[in-house]
């Protein structure tokens, strides 16, 4: 690496990546630092990365992207954190402060923001969630725990770990974790209700319906009725549907929830939402309003235009919604015929694997109750598949026992 070839202010400007400093030396050292970092080399003629860092700071101590680089290499090394290292904490705060007082570019501002979030662990939580949704549970667990070390109050990391325990049917660790960390995330407006929903799912998984309903009353539905936010509505509806499938009478809870969901019958914003709204309307026996959801989606799906939800309406959205209707009417065989052909497409309506599990369960329960011998056989295959994918699940064990009892097989 030759010093004269390193990019100065004008050279960075010329390639469309202007840097907010007037020091050519700072720009050159930025180039040298970055080049060594991305190639994992140390150029002795420049004093290596450490040498460049010193020269960069000396050339322009207030160069924001220099601070991004120096803090970035420290933070992404993951051997240090702003919680344990006060100097690093001060350095990140200084970078954020400098960014606020200087007329930096949008690209530079986004770098500062990303690094600030990274330092607080938020990106770990989001990354971990991507991992859990692609079935890398061990890596997701490790990453979420790293995020929580950096910031115990990061609700995304806590949420991601809740998913890991859910997908592994690891109810004891799930319950322990939620209880131990509750104070750290219960103040999160966006995720607290949803984290309580995850908490309640462990109780349902165990078959402890009273505890699930306690969480429902004290947290999930309470939040839903206070905020009427769609995520809270989804969680509330999904939870009652799961309890109902388990044989718990939740008629009164449905009636109360339908007072909120009725207003959303004509939304058709997301099929995922429509399906949950339908669950609550059928649960409350609001048949006319429930049918309005389906009719409206049918109409909108005829001329979908650019709207993705309406584009998948006919072949995916409507079969799901009609399956919910048929199940509510006791037409279990029809429910299976609608839901089984689309079971591998359901992910296209969005939501997480844990959220969409309600549709897996719907198919299993419908197939279990269907009069068709083929459907009953399908039900037994589905529960065995579930057992293989998520071993040691108390719920799956109950489903296997149910299939044995209903179908008179050993
Ligand atoms: Fe979740």
C-alpha cells in the first residue's frame, strides 16, 4: 500500500462517497484502515491498523467516519462492550455527539446510527430472529444471548430467545427465561404484549390452561383492549384459538374480543390479519360480519392489480379464510381439503413460524376430527412429523394420544 495512492478528500468525492473532513491525511488513513480491515492484513509500511488509527485521529480528531471505523472494529470484534468498557461507551457517545453537531452526509449519518444500535445490542436481536426463522436455533440462541449481554433490555433479543424455546418446545427454560427477564422488557410498547403471548404459549404447550388464561387476562388481552393495536389483536385471537382447539371454553373471551375486531372486518390489509380477525368473529358467533371478511377479500382478489395480498388472495388467502369458516361450522373434512393443499404456501402470508403454527394446528385438529379415513391417516402423519421436528413436545404427545383414542389405532 503506497501512501500516495491512498484516496484523499477529492478522490473519495469523485467516487461518490464524500467524507466530511477537510483533512486529506485523515481521508488517506481512513482508506488505509478500511483496506487493511476488509483484507484482514496489516501493512507494516503504514504501521498496520493501529498505526493508521493513531494517524487518522491525529489528522482530524473530529472526523465522524474515522470514529465509525475505530468504534466499528472494536464493537464487531465482540470482545468488548459499552456495558463493560466505559472508554468504549464514551467513544460511541462522542461519535453520536459529533454526528449531531456536524453537517454530515446521509450515508455517514446512517453509519453512525447503525453502529450506535449495534453497540446497544439491537442488531444482535434482529439477526438472531432471522436465524431462528431459518431454523438455526443454536446460533440464534447464542446471538440473542450476546445481545442480552450488551443490553439486557433489548426486547428483540429477549423475543428471539423466546422463539428459540418455542421452536424447541423447551417450555421449562422458556418459562424460566420469561420470568427472570420480565422486568427488562415489560416496558417495551411494541413487544411486551407479544412477549407475554410467547410466555402463555409455553403454558398452553404444557397443558396448563389456567396459567395461560391468567397471562391472557393480566397481560395479553389487557394490552389488546387498551391499545387495540393490530399485533395485540393478532396475539389475543391466536391465543384464544389455540386454547379453543385444546378444548378450553373461551366463548366469553371471544365475545369481548369481537367488539374490537368487528371494526377491522373490512380492512383487508394483510391476509395474516384477516385470518386472525376471522378466528375471533367466528369464535364470537358473529357469522354475518365474519362472512363479510371473506366476501370482501373475494371481491378484492378478483382485480388484484399491484396489491400482493389480493394477488395471493384467490389461491392462498381465501382457502385459509374458508378453512377457518368450515372449521367453525364443524365441516372438518372440508377444512382439510382447503388447508392441506396450501400448507407449504402459508409462509407467504407473513408472520413468524411460531405465529403460523396456529394453521398447522388447525389442519391437525381438522384432520383428527374428519370422518374421512384418509384425513385421519393424514392427521397421524402430521403429528408424527410434528414430533420429529419438535421433539419432546407435551402438546404433540397429547395430539398423538388423541389420534389413538379417536381413530382406534395403536
Ligand atoms: Fe414472536
